[in-house]
C-alpha cells in the first residue's frame, strides 16, 4: 500500500517508518470546528508511542491542495472520499489558500484519536494552522448513520449542509490564519454567502 510520511501532530504522529522522538509540547496553534478552544492544543503533551500511517490517493490535487487518508483506508476508498471533499472545496476561492494538506480519518478511528490527544471528539473537523493541515472525519463525506446522528444531536446542522459548513468554517481559520473560533465562523459565514473576505480588519 502507498504510505506517506507526515510530521508529528499534537501528540499523535503519522508515520510510515520507525517513529522519531516527538517534541514534549506543541508550538503551533490548532483549531476545531465551531467553538472548540484552539489554545487547548498548546497544552497537549506528545505521546511518542501513538503513531498513524497515511495513504496517498491517486486523485490529483488542485490549486496547491494535497490530500491524504489515514490508514486503514484503501486507495479506492480514499480516492472516492477525496473527490467528494474536492467538490465541496471547489465552491470557494481555494487558490488563495496556497499550499495546504487535507487529511481524512475514518469515523471509527476519529474518537479514539481525538480523545487520546485531549481534543473534542464531537468536532468532525479541525485545523493545525502552523502546519497548514486540516483533518476531516469520514462521516462528513459518506453515510455513517450512527455517527451522523451523534453529530446532528450535538450541532443541529442538517447533514446535507454539514460538509459545506465544516469546510467553510475551517477555511475561515485558514484564509486569515485566525485561531479564534468566533472570528473563523464569521469568515465561514461570509464564504457561504459568497462575500469577499477582508482579513485586515479582523483581530488576531
């Protein structure tokens, strides 16, 4: 299988080769969907015994966007879900984002991974701005009825709109490098309405 290597991330590392030591603290900001506090990631202590492998899809990236799936995705499954994510991203001026990596995680693995690194497992997407990466849960892309009911109960967003909501919110973080959840959602709302983003008049 075609594995790829990523740097350590917030107490979890994505590797295809033997693990290297992980820094004891995270220096980059992270963000999660909606109002999950971004600063929490800074307090997470790395756990060097917890590693993940990623699969590189055969689907081409676009506008500087790179796509990966956390194993045990098959390449075929990864390709299918990456295409769904790409369709959602095409609604937005993604070329402004520059180089960015989108990483898909199976729903059955999402909760254990986020719980292990002390993040809210009911946030189905989060970004690490310093590494220019966004993680997306599989349930946003394909039918996972039990998980989708959990997310609906938590967020009260119809599932036909949830992927677009999550993508636009994370782009709100990414376009203006804003870790603040409220500001990111204001930017996400502007994106969903097709309005122009002005990062200059937003607080850091």
